[in-house]
């Protein structure tokens, strides 16, 4: 399952540098606007120390991490909602992602030109958010006309959709993103279906990536402090501090050198780890594991997913023919040294269709088709 994360921001804020480092894709990263025209896509293995431990315990021949897909989208400028720069391409590409990582420049460097001539993270954030809201206002306005006509004809579904659209439009008119709108229970399902259908840009879950200089990675700086304060007050979205320069260096190192470098920088983990964790939390994702000598693998699912649907992530036949799930929690698996002792101690369980899979579960599915 994983998730598809679009990396967005103004030109020259470090989007492609960060993408390059995270995915080791070697794409062009240059000091001029619109270096990225077509979106670059990179698949990144999701780091999970639990998977590493399980694979080591059973001496597996093939360890498979969950995958996270990054999409590096062309830099956006003021006026993009009306086609300025590469606006139309940007807006089209962002509709296709599950979440948005909004990279904001929080470092000063006279050698890297800022498209607006100065460093101002709050202004940069506002530019992107405003363009997404303006594009959504256009989308909602067009849909409103069609839905209003259907509602007047007596269509009950259209009446609910109309109420949803009017509520979203009211928020957008005041400069608030679509994701900020709260709906009552009787409107929630219709709102979710409608937003998926019309792909509202400001409805996407968002996290902010503060790109800082190497010297500021441990403690941040005034730019980061201001960004965190405003984001916390307005939407409560996560802010992940990353140094594109450091991530580039880390990408070129082996595992031992990687850890030494992090320790020297006063860091416990890489920017990729922090970004993945923030993204998982933002979308309510988690991993379960299948464990064996041939293959040990992490599978990404939505938190709260029941066993048959979790099985369907492996293959649709697993969900269609689901019988039972054999489950051992990760902690029990490790404490017992494997499945055999877990069974002896009664920590191996058979779960049915109503079982909600937990983060870190080690699962074997029984099915018949």
C-alpha cells in the first residue's frame, strides 16, 4: 500500500535536492526556476527497525520493506492558479498524491536565488496555500452550478452535496483550506466522497518540511520557530526539519558511516526517517509483518483496518477467501525468540473477520478461493 507523497514548494527552496537525497535518484537540481518540469518519481524503502530484527531472527533470504513513493513536482509561483509559471501542470500533478510535503526554505544563501528575492518562510507558505485555495474555489464554483440545478429538481443526494459544497466554499472564501472544514455526521460520508471525486488540492493532508542549513539541523533557527508557531496556531500540521545538504551526504554513505555521521551531527535518525514517520502519522498508516525464511516483509495499511482488508493488501484472493489470521504481536515474537515458543506460551492467536490488525502484528493468513 505505502503512500504517494508530493513534494511541493516555490522554486529554489530545495525540493529537488531533498528528493534527490531521499531517493538517490540523481535528478537535476539547479539554481534556476522550473528546473523540475515533469514530475520525478522515486520509490523509497520505508525504514523499520522491527523488520530488520525479524529478518535477522529467522535468517530470511529476502527482506522487503514497505515502499513510500515521492513525487517531485514543479515549483509553483504566485498566479499558478491562473496558469502562471508551470501552474496548470503543478495543479494537475498534485491532484494525484495522497499527501503533500510542502518544502519551505529556512536558510539564507546568497548563492541560491530566491524567486521572491528574500527569505520569508511565512510568505512562501502563504503563496502556496493561496494558489491551492484559489484553484479549489474555481473547482467548487463550477461544481456548485451543476449541483444546484440537480438539487432544485428534487435530487436528494444533490441537496446534501450542495450543502457540502457551500460549506467548503465559505471556508475557501475566507482563505481557509478545504481540509479545515468540519462536517456533521449526516454530511461526513457525502463530503468524503465528493472531495475524492473533485480532488480538492487544499483538501490534501499536508506536512511542512523546513529546509535548513547544516549548522541549524540540531536546534533549528528563527525561521523554523516562526513557521512552527504559525502552523501550530492555524492548522496543527507537523513540521519536519531537514537539511537537504546533510541528506545528500548521508545518501552517499554506507550503513556504518551513516550512523557515525548522524552521531557527529547530534542526530538520532535521518531526515527520511522523520519524514516517513510524520507522513505515516498524518495519513493514519501502520505496518504489519509476514515472517519466514524465504521472505520477511512489511505491509502498510490504514490504522483500524480489519484482518480481511489487511490480507487484501497482499492479494485480493486473500481477502476474498479469508478464513482466519494467525497473529503474534511483534513484542511477543521477539521476546519468545520466534513462533514456536510463542505458540507454547499461548501468545499465538487465531483471529477472525472482525479482528482489527495492530501495528507490528506478525501475521499469517489462512484463505481458500
